[in-house]
C-alpha cells in the first residue's frame, strides 16, 4: 500500500474527503517526526512505539575499493510493533 492508497482507505473508512484525509495523515506524520526530532517517544497503545536512538560512530568499508571509511554517529528512527498489531499480522 502506498500513501495515496492509504489516504483513500482512510477517507472511505471515516467518510472524509481525500483532501481532508491527506491533511490528517500529513499532520500525523509531522507530529511523529517532530516528537522524534525532540527526543520523545510516540506510543500508540496496541499499535506500537516510535522512538529515536543514537547509533555510535564506526569504521566501515567501501565495497568497491575495500578502503576503510569513517561512518559518523547519528540518530535513527525505530518502530516496535505492539501486541495487537503483532497478533493481527500473525
């Protein structure tokens, strides 16, 4: 499912126009992005938890040349599925 299909699905389920459903989805994504950027977790009970964690700097290899390269430390977004979602998938 891509973003347009998700917007159509939301619009049909809730009875909104596709424009309003798109605005709602964009607001949802922006809220999660803002929270993760500020170091906050987003917990949706039954669905899952979005979090940001730090990844340490490390030395990697260039696959073409085999030369060692330094990979900078950075933050990465993570998602852990909740029990209800996990049970629905299985």
